[in-house]
């Protein structure tokens, strides 16, 4: 069993927030992120007694990316090293892994997962020039000759291929559930990749197709949930038999939770917003149900039900939430007082997610595992037989 690990990241004040003369209400101290309610008390940040008006939450990681001149400033690079390294390590060991970014619209999810597309094209899995410490490009190629990449988005509850082949171009793809491997997207096109550079190129190509639009809150707002998946196929010999492990890494950039009045959405944008919120509400219910399961152990049967199938997003993330995966949630927040209630919601949500217990297991080749077990059984029976012969 392994808990979902949670990181919180605070971005700098945006121009819009500066124009509104917004105040910074977030403080990061070690693993703890605190939020101040300015309406209750103005003086807390200067160290005076704050009573109930400061709420603090401990996480596995708290990242302060508010001010690049501050000594506590955390760069993209540091986040990639902390989190990306673990994800790659897990995949190499044969585990599934998932990183998903959650937070209010405009809080920095896409920036953290994909980098700034204009001047900082870097991704959570690594970068061309600053390689991850434990696994570099050469070792990926040596140890893992097969990497398949997939990229799709869920837009208005429909699945679209972001790297389409001629067959999947413009099609709505279906989600199915394999009895052993769980939910998957049928007929999704796959792409053989050999380096980070190729992974990065595919990600950028898919991002160009992804549904984005300018809203009142974010001029590059993601209007869909995007899931980039890499299958690591590792060939080896096990019990003298050729065998392979297939581990899946999902990188999930969710569309942001939003309030219709803040984004000034109407028409198509409003419908998109309603669908985005529907999947996020389901995600919230799934996280709550899983957190209750882990904390309460044996709650009543009815309460134990986890409604994965209520949205395409949660159905496809079934393994990553409460299943066979090492999962990391990155909750992104704005530092500004104008976003107080959204930020508090995100921090509470992230706190609940910490309680989710997953069951990561190495994805062994099942036929090789059976052969190994049968061989052990034969050896045991032979030993019993020869012991019997000796007695007679
Ligand atoms: N850590 C950061 N440092 C500098 N700029 C950032 C950071 N995080 C976000 N930004 C900037 O803030 C804006 C909004 O970020 P981003 O698009 O990543 O938000 P989002 O959470 O993905 O929003 P949405 O849910 O609408 O897609 C972008 O212009 C981005 O470049
Ligand atoms: Mg986004």
C-alpha cells in the first residue's frame, strides 16, 4: 500500500491580480502551506497572533514559486527533479505511475506539467538539456528499447486523439474496460519514441490540437482534460524465459475548476465549463470516497462505493486513484487574496487526496509468473517423492 503523494505549488501574482491590487495571502514554510483570510485579520503575515484566520496544511512537498528573487523560490527544474525522477524510477521498476495537476483555472497546472510553451518548453518528465539525475536518455534507450506514447483529451465528456492517425482523425473514441488491465481508450494511436526530445515533440504537437481558449481568468485556458501516457516495455529473462513488464505512466493536465461569473463565460465556453466542472465534481467525490475508505477502513458498504464511471475522466484514472499505481497530485494555487475561497478549496481537496491508499504492484508477465510457480511446485513434489521413497 502507498499513499498518494501531494505537492502544492504557488505561482507568482498574475498581471490581472496586480491590476486588482491583490495582496499575497500564501506562505510556504518547509512542507507546510498556509493561507491567510484577509477579511479576518490583516496583520498575520507580519507575525502577530492570527487565531483562526490562518489555515495551515502539511503536504509531502510545498513549493513557493511566487517571487524568483526570494531565497525560497522553487524552480521548474527542482520540481522535475523531486517528482519526475520518482516517476521514471517507478516506471523502470515495473510500476505504473501517474502525476496529475489539479487547481483553479489560471493557477499554473499546464505551466507545471508542460512548461511555458513560448519561452520554456520543458515537461515534468525531463528536459533536453537538464537531464534527470538517476535516469538519463542513454539509460532509457539501453534498458528500455520500447517506449510507446499516447496523447488524448477529454473534451465535453468525449475522448479525442491528440496525435491522430488517419483512422482516428476527427473521431470520437470509445472507452472500454479490460478485465485485468482496466479502462482504456479503444483505437487510440500509439507512437514509438526513443528519446525525451521525441516525447517533447509529441507533447507539443498534441498541445497544438488541444482545446484551449481565452477566458476572463486565463488567456490560455485549457478547456479539456489532457492525458499523456507512456508505456515502458522492459524485456528480460525471468526463470530462464523471455519475459516483459509493461508499466504505464500517465501525465494528467486537468482543465481548471472555475466559476462562470469569474471567467465571464457564455455560450460554448459556459457549456465547456459545465462539463469541466462535472468531471471535477466527480473527481472530488471519488477522492472523498477513497479517502474515507482508507481512513475509516470498513465504513458501511453503501458509503464504500466509488463512482468511477460517473465521468470519463475518473473512469480512465481508476487505476491511478486507489488502484495499481504510484500517484502524485500537484495542486496549484494562486497567491492572491481575490482567489481566497478557490485556493482554500484546492488546499482542502489536496489534503484529502493524501489519505488515498493505492496498491502499486510490479506488472509482471503473468504467464512467466505461472511457469515460475509451476516449476517451484514440481520441485516441491519431487522432493516429497524422494523423501517418500527413502522412507519406504
Ligand atoms: N509557476 C509559474 N511561474 C510563472 N508563470 C506561471 C506559473 N504558473 C502559471 N504561470 C502563468 O500563469 C498563466 C496561467 O497558467 P496555466 O495556463 O498553466 O493555468 P492552468 O491552471 O493550466 O489554467 P486552466 O485551468 O485555465 O487551463 C500562464 O500565462 C502561465 O504562463
Ligand atoms: Mg491549463
